[in-house]
């Protein structure tokens, strides 16, 4: 988002994750366990709301993601780790002229565009840690605790 000139607001659920996303360049970080996400987004945007929300959690955060949108805002959904069922009040959708977009991977052309940023050193994968395959059980426990920022890799 930053590479395309966006002001970035990010949410996370622990001090460690908040510090990490701030260090990665988020302009505003919001603790979704301790703060009212919608109120914080509205406060950070002069009561307007977000033009785009990338929603990858699903059912648990769907409603607040919709409510955080600015008029004519877009919600891009690309995951459902907490469930796939979501409700939308259609009156709210059309009266605020919101757009709902599904995103799954991308085209080959989009991959090649992203690769240019990667090879230029402007994008990098976010790797939390690399553990030996023998520690797969511990890796799973860390994932279940939500103690991972980025990807956790297992290596032989």
C-alpha cells in the first residue's frame, strides 16, 4: 500500500505485533483487543473512514471492517480464518456506495509487477522465524497462540 502512496493504518493484537507493523511503516497502529477499531480509524481519518480495508480474518472482524469504511469505500476480502459467514445490511451497502471485492492470488501480470518491487528490494517477505522440522509441534503451538508476526518457516 505504501508503494502506491497510501497512508497505512494497521491492526494487531499484541504489543510485539504492533511494534513490528509500526517498524514496517504503518502510519497508525491499532490494538484490536484494547481499542475500538472503528472509532480509531474514524479518528485517524478525520471522521471519514478508510478508503480501502483489506479483510483477511473473516467472520470475527467482518462487521467492523465494513463500519470502518469511508463513503464509496472498498472492502477487499482475501481470507476467512475465523469463518466464512458474513452478513451485510444491503441498505448500508448501497446508501454508502460501498464496494465488496474478493481477491484470490492474482494474475501472472500482477505477480510480475510485484516481482519488480521484490527484486528492486522494495518488498520483502515477512518471516517471523525459521524452525527445524523437528520443532513442528512448537511451531503449531506458536501459531495457535497468535505468537507469530509474518510467516513461520519449517526447514529440514
